[in-house]
C-alpha cells in the first residue's frame, strides 16, 4: 500500500466527503475506488484505441459484404424515427 499527499480544493473535498458518506464508505475507500475506476477506464480506452489502430476496415467490409441480404428477425428491427 502506498501513500500520496493529495491537495483538493475545499469545495471538491466537501463534495467528496458528502458522497462518501452517502455511499456508506470511508473517505479513503471512496477516493481509492474513484481512482481505481478511472485508471481502469483509461486502460480500457487505451486498449480500444490500440485495437482500432490495428483494424483493417477493408477486411471488415469484405466480411460484412458476405452477410446475406434479408430482413431482420422479429424484435431486431431498427426503431422507427419520429
């Protein structure tokens, strides 16, 4: 476990305390969870971008062209626009 001194503006800290209390967690647990969630989100987005860079749109379109041209199954229709 590591420690890091964190400075937050007073109004942000007040909001964080309120949210942690509403969430039924300690301030430390609440902030740790928020940071872990954001790190996971950033890691996932980096992976998505890396995979997108490796994508081959022409190959994907070639696969889609092989799909049969038929109406969607019941329940799979696109919603009607207003």
